[in-house]
């Protein structure tokens, strides 16, 4: 957060941005469902904050090493903990797996501290991570209040029971939160939207129908398609991007050529020293140089830097190679792997530098070309601004939505890679109470903070209106006008299944012009279209619901996107309704950017609003010229009054016959 | 058949606004299956009573099946684990 909010154009120094218009989200209460809080952190001081909003009905619950009278304040207004559902499955003691844990809102893990301080932490100056990323750590809505609901427990990396999550929703709705932030997910395959095993879908439905925006992470199972989680249409689902910051390390070879890798290596540089690639001499000449299976000879490795290659993207290849090189007396490691910007320091601040296969191959050819290869590894440096461009993170889970592809997921992207924020002092990676972490967990509270700012500015906007404002105004080009790419193998231009509407643009979302609003009736439309039965829908909504005999189309759910998973030789018409939230007398005309080979028309072609006409419906008719099955093609429909550009993503897949396992 | 696991008994939107009455109704519902209000209190893990209606309770598989057949019960589901992202 020492850079991410500036990257999103929310610098406190800029006088007219959303931060100032919303008074840093003052008066808004953000509920965080996570691993709890470390209340002594500087990120949760109450300095400069007014009284707790009078509508707040929440409480601070006591527990192990947590005294509400000492630890809650005008910043941390609520702290509850829910463990009964977890304990009933897991049993006591919670620290059986060797991790510290508190039976209280206190956060032993650090994940909850990270997410809460990213959404709403106070300003804390001169924060860095081992000297990297120095700046002011802060939340997006630094004057918003925080209510912590500890539902995840420090067992096996962090586990949360659906019974506890549902209870937290129940209490948070009662307490009066405005926004809920959940960096919690499930596993693929997903449970349906009305299956209580996914406590998040059910609980969030009740929250959203009471005006509480629920923000959830898309999950970290990318870059494969159809991995996105938390896909209910009432949830705001967040993908992770990088930002305009990198941690670069120079690799200078003995032939004076310099390559650049990425690392969090902050010790003194490794001066010119021997460089080694563990060649093998059997039928598989590369076997010895595989990072996760290094076969090293101490007499050859001692005092040298080792090069290895891996096709694994998970961190385990780097950590196991580090251990092997250290054990053999090596002084550094260069790992050639698929690009993945999420970095961690190696144990003991051992120099481990990541490069792509191209750079790795160049280094290998240099080693093979000389008798005494040498290398120098510089310590890492922080680079910000141009020319570093944002990308969708490798790990960020991708659409299409595996429950219903017509419901576009993820909705939006936000920075979630190498985010420096507060943590628990017990976090093994902590540096003076702050740490760099990556995940859609880290992207989610960025959106939660922005939602808090929007709520402060537009208290009457519904969760759907807020989602619409975010999606239709998001950046689909980088800050310098360049394209946004998505990490993967190979890297590609990002599309809506990577980042939804795009990377969030908070200032534009404050003034979207038009919104695609939804209320409970629209969600019932969705549930009927999904063939959930009348009695289940009735109980969910609290009102007797009879889905119409004539089948409703999920394509007509009033989302700020149009995704048509299957079009054949017959055209398809979908309906949307927009609400004017801009100047009352406005006229909007469409700009159509059709997907390749797709014909798109709009009716009416002019949307006229005045003081009495605030909502207008329009129809979009889509036809394909393709004669065969295709993948998804991408375009946009933009409504503009020449001031606002209300862009909705459009994606269409042609299916001339029954598909067979296409994404 | 005698193993108790946490199940979520989901009753949908709450029918009135008195949380204590809602919790009482949850105990009554559970007591119908487990035999007494005392036993129901012992097995109750949570009463969901503000944002929606339902409860979490330790139930055997056969108790879970029986409670699912009672009028007003939308669904009975086993508790499950989520993970941090």
C-alpha cells in the first residue's frame, strides 16, 4: 500500500480525487472476515477520528490476550470471533499443528491484519520491507472504521468453517456494517449459489439485499480458465493485478553483459564469483539442474552462484533449491522459471533471483561458453512508475464462471501482488510489523476500501450500483495508455475473464454517469433462470416466489456486462436497464466495438434522461457470422454523453453444434 | 450412524424481528428431532437470527435427514471448510 493507492490515483496530495470528496471514507464501517487483528499496530490508531457512528450496534468481545476496553477504539469499532463451527470439526487445542493461535479476535496469522490495514488502515509513514517499497502504508479508506469478524483460524495455513462464516454474516448484518470484505474462498468444483456449504453465497445474499456490499476474492487458482470462485451475481468478485512497481536485481556476467531479474534480496551485493549450472552426463542432460531436484556436489558448489530451471510456478521450487544450494555451500541462486511477479525473500535473505527462461538460457549459454564463468548479483532495488506496466497476476483465478458463464466473473481487478501492509508480529515474514504478501486476498481489500469511499460519497447507492460504477469505468488500458497483459504461459493481452471490467479506476467510478442497478427482484430473476425451485427461492428471500412459467433468461440479468456463452445461427436479444446517476438532463448514444465476426445492434439508439425519466431500458441484438464453433470473442458496448463513457464488456462464443469441453 | 458432525439447518429469511423468539423456535425445531430442549441446547452450535434464520447443530446423519423433512426447513447441509486466498 506504499504504492498501490498512488497507482490507483488516490494520492492524498491530489486535491480533487475521491479520497478528498469522500473524506477518506469517514463514517463508513468496513467488516473484515478474516484471521483477526493485532490491535496494537500503528495502522489502527484512532488519532484524528471523530466519534463512532451512532448507528453502530456491534461489540468488541473479550478473549485470550484481547481486552475490549484497551484494544477497541474509534478506529477498531468491533471485534468478534467465531470458532464453534471450526472446533466442532477440528477439536482443541487449536495450536496442535504447531502454530500459535489465540481464542480471541487477536490475529496470530497476520492475514487479517494485512487485509484490514489495506482496506482501512491509518497512515503510517516511512514503512518499508527490508528497505524495499519504502513509503507511507495506508488503507484506501483511512478514516473508515473497522469491524473485525475472526472466522479463520491459524491451522494449516488458515481454515474457516462455513458455520462460523454464516454466524459472522448474521451478526455483521445486525451490527450495521456498510461493506464486508472476505479474502476467503473455496475449492473447485464450486457449490451452487443456494447451497449453504458455501456460507459466503448464502450469507452475502442476505447482506446485499440489506444494502451491504460484499467484496470477495476470485481465488488463486489461475491462470487456468474456469477457476474463479465466489461467483454469485450479488458478490463483487476481485481479481489481482500487479502495479507500476517492481523489485529488480542486476545479474552481471563475467563477460560484462547484464541481465535483470526479480528478487527481494536486500543484503550487500554478491561480488564477482563463480557461476555453476549442475550439468549431468546421462541420458537426461538437464536432470541435475531442475530446481526442485538439484543434485549438487559440495566441492563444486561451495562459494558459487547456482543456476537452475523449473517449470513449477509454486514457490516450493525456489525454496527447495535455496535449501540445496545453501547446504552445499553456495552463495546465491538464479532460478529460471515462468514469470510470476509474486515475490518472497528466500530464507536467511539468501540471494535468489528469478528470471524467465530466455534470460536463464542466455546465462546457461554463457556458462557453457567459458571455462571459468563468473557472476555478480546486486541487491534488489525498487522501481516505480513508467515503464513498469500492470498485469493480471499469474495466480489470479480466471473466468468464465463455472456455475453460469453468462454471469461475468471476476468483476474487477485491483493490485494484489507484493502488497506491503501491516501484519501480526508472529508472521514469520514480518519486518517491524509490516510484510509484503500476494494473492487475491490482497486485491480484495483494495476494492473494499474503494467501495467505502464510494459509500461515503453516495450513501444511497445499492451494492449493484457500486459494482456497476466500478465495472463500467475500469481501466482496460494501462496508465500510460498501453495494453494490459495477463501473466501466464505465454503472457497474453488481458481479457474480461482475466480482469472483468478492467483494473479499478476509483475516481471515474465516483462519477459513472449511468449504472446498471439491481434489487432483490433482479436476483430472484437470476435464481429462477438458474432453475432453483420456488420453495428454496421463497425461503431465501423471505417472500413467496413463483418463478414465471415462461422461462426467464439469465442473459437478461441486469449486469454491467453481456456474456453470451452460446450463440448459433439465430440471433439473441438481451435487455438491460440503466439508471442515470449523472446530470438529470442527459442524452447517451452508443459506441459499439463488436467482437470479431459478431454483429451487434442496439435499440433504442438514444437514451434520453430528464428530471422524471431516470431509468431507461434498451435491447442489444447479437448475431454471429461464424459458421463453426469458436472460443469467446471480446468487444464492448459504450454509452456516452460525451462526458461519461459507460463501457460494458461484451463477449460472445459461437456454438454451431454441442460443444465438447471448450472453455 | 452415531457420529455427530456440525450441520447447517437453513430456514431462509427470518419470519419476525425478535431474535430471542427466533432462537427459541430453533431450539424447538431441534428438540423435535433430538428429544428434548436440554439435548437441543447441548447440540446447538449457533442460532442464526439477525440477517436470516437457521442454526448450526451437531447432528448424526439420520438426525440431519429427519430435520430436513420438517416443514420450513429449506436445506440441511454439512459444515465445510474454506481457505484464505
